[in-house]
C-alpha cells in the first residue's frame, strides 16, 4: 500500500519585516522550518542591496520589501559583475530534504520601457549555470508579479549538505525624470519550498536472543516427538 505524498513546507522565507515600518526592516530570515537554519540575505558587489517600506495602501500586503540597484543589462554581465543577492541554507539534525521551488514577488521602478530580470544559480555546481531560465517583470511599483524557479531536478533532491542560492539581477531600468528615486528592481517574500525526503524503508532484523529462543524451542519439540522426523 503506497503512503500519502509528503506535505510541502516553507523551509525559509525572507519578507523583510511585517508590518510595514522602518523599525521592522530586516535581511534576516523571517521564517525557518524545523531542522533548517539560514543566513541573512546579502548582495554581491555589483549592485546596492537595500530594504524599503511600502507606504502605499495598495501594497500593504507586501509590507517591507528589498530593492536592488543592478549595474548589468544581461545575464552574462550580471554574473561577471557579481550583480546578485544570495542566501545559504543549512540542514541540521541529520535531516534530508527534497526541494520544490524558489519563489519571490518582483517589481521595478523606472520609465515605462524598463524591465527587471532574474536568473537563479546555486553552489551545487559553483554557480555555473541558470536554473529554470530567466524570469522577467515589467510591472511597475506598486504592482508585484510572482517569479518561480523549479527545483525538482534530481540534483536538488535528498539534500543534506548546506546550499547557497544566488539570484542574479539585471535589466533595463531607465530612470523616469518624473520620479525622484533611482531606477531599481524590487523583490519581496523570497521563499524556498520543499518536502522531507522519503525515509529509508524499515527492514526487520531478528534479535540474536529471539533467534536462539526459536531454535531451542524447535529442538525441544523434536526430542518430544521424534516420530515427526520420520513422516513423509
């Protein structure tokens, strides 16, 4: 009889502080599952990572967000320029996990033709290739859109060792002269989702004492009924 599928869990989430307010802004993880620890979210040298506050009532559900000021217009340039944000997840207590996806909400500040793009890489192959292609948003703040990267490939199953994820940020973020603040990419609710790895099936190994008891009992039955050996 097959067992039911394991329930997907939020392993780590960064919502940068909720409810909105300068005093609650943080780059530390705001949610971690049992047997999971995670670093603060940090940025590479090729961009300026900041936190901000959504004061527009239309964005109250997003609360605080994080902003990145990229210096690159292509994925390759973002890698070369270290234009990324990253975090490290460590599994504790001997746990193993199957990862499902990494997601976040994204927006941008800039002129009407601006866009912000994101590419995910990991330390499993030394950040050597994109995972799941490039995600792009043309939505202008305060509208956010979901970015989702699948992590169902075999490399991300039965994980037990620490892993670092980097999201490279790039795009065309032209400053609108009517906007006082600089052009930038915005993101919120960075979430890593997964399920516990399937346990190793239970195998029964008789205890030595139990095996000896069975053998001794069988020998006694044979001595008591020797004719049983002659049948057949």
